[in-house]
């Protein structure tokens, strides 16, 4: 088996998005020294009003060209799939979650691939693990305990996930409780009604308060894009979240009838680019919900590389929110090595 090349080197000559002069002047810290945390900015209603409409068919055409044109094969594909694991928030968000299930999820995160697959790929001794496990608040302490010392983060879905329909004070208390229990990252949901009513200032103020409640924990803002009706709403909600200090913007809870789709993801990625051009800050992106196949994960990675560039193939700026993706990636890697697929139950999850 030949050495696996680093993911991100094999789909062509895409460059990191050029740094515009204005952003270059504002960029607070070069990438090689880490990514400066987005401090947010004042709510710019003028900018929001200037966004007229978003051309859905142009986004769909762009997605089609990216996913059809790019074909990632063999060793190169295995490398990209390992990259997908490293950029994963391995998730369990079920009504029947238990401490025991969360411990099993964490055990899988610590050893995401079977030993024979690790040996076959020639990556013994390399640490390839999901960036985080993602759980409901009551399981944060259990997860923190289970992954202690591994470098895996614990993300908590707080703020009355998945609907966000509790008083703001209750939602802020939930964030504070998750942080107290040791969560490194907090995934919050926005009340979608604030978007329908174009209550941008109220939405902005809520997210500012959530960011304050997070303290040092990183804030991922879930838009629930399947509920937002228009791509313009998706763009505007993305901008408001970033202006309010989001570290990441995230598509979906996994509980909407439509979750992460590539064209909607592209609209959010373009909003990240616009925010970068305005402020110089790099915001992370997390598609989540319904991403369950290795093939689709490759489409998302290609989209990130082509639209934003190499920094967005790192867990600091890109995550999949996924409960079953790891199972399919492990199956595909086994197929890559043996030419055979095994049953899903041979790749035990939580
Ligand atoms: O945030 C993550 C999602 O809830 C996971 O959704 P999924 O179960 O469809 O992978």
C-alpha cells in the first residue's frame, strides 16, 4: 500500500481565497500562528438591507460542477476520508441517549477505525480521531470524563435544542451549565421566528448574550436552514450570527425535515467569505444533519477547498455534524483495502 498523501493535495490547483487588501489590513493574526477568535462587530443593518436575493440556480450549478468535475480516487480518496474523520463532531442526539451510550460513542471517537484497517492503511501511531463528540447537556460531564486527555473536544447542544423555544434566560442558563460541566464547544439554535419576522436586532442581541455565556467555549450557531424558507434568509441569518460573534455557523439540527444540503451550504460559505472580506476574521462552517455517506462527505470537502481554500479543511474551521458518517467511512476504507464491503454491524457505533 502506498503512502497516503495528505488530503487537500489531490483535486487540482485550487488556492486559498485571495486576501483582499481591506481584509489584509485588518487580519489580526496570520494563519500559521493560529486562528484569531471572531470578536464580532456592530450589527450592520445597512449591509443586511443591501442583500437583495440569492440566485438558487447559480448555486446549484456551482455545486453540480464541483461534485461532477471532481473525482477523488484510491489512496487519495482514503486520505480525504481520514480528513473527514478528523473534521467530524461524532454525534449522538437521541431521546433515548444514556450515559452508557455516550461512553460507547466516546470509545469509538478515541479508536474510530478497527485495528486491521489502521494497519492496512499504514497509519499505526498516527492520531486520527474526530475533533469532538457532540451530546445533549445532561451527558456533557460523562463525555468530558470519557475523552479526558485525548484532545477530543466535547460539544454540547444547548439553548433548548432543537427548537430554541425557551425563554432566553433559560437558554443562557443551559449554556452556562454545559460550560461548567466542561464543554469546550456550545452548539446553539436560533429561534427561527426571529428570522421570519426579520427581527435581526433581537437575533443579534440573543447571540451576543449566548457568546458571553460561552466564555472561552467556542460558539456554533445553528440556523435550522431547512426551516428558513429562503436562501436570502439563510444569508442574512449567517451574517447576523457572525456579526454577533459566532465562531462557527452550522446548517441544521438534524431534526428538521430538510437538513444539510450543498446549495444551502454554499450560500453559507459565501456569507463566510463576505464576512472575511469585511473583517479579516475566519469563521468555521459545520454542515450537519443527514450526512451519512463517505461520498457525500467528499463533496463537502471539495466544496470547502474550492470555495474557501485549504484552511477550511482543518477542524479549527470545518466540522461535519454526523451520527452515522463514521460507519460508512470505515466501511469504505475497508473496501479500499480488501475490495469487500462488510456489514454495518462490523463497524460498531454507540
Ligand atoms: O448536529 C448533528 C446532527 O444532529 C447529526 O445529524 P445526523 O444524525 O443526521 O447525522
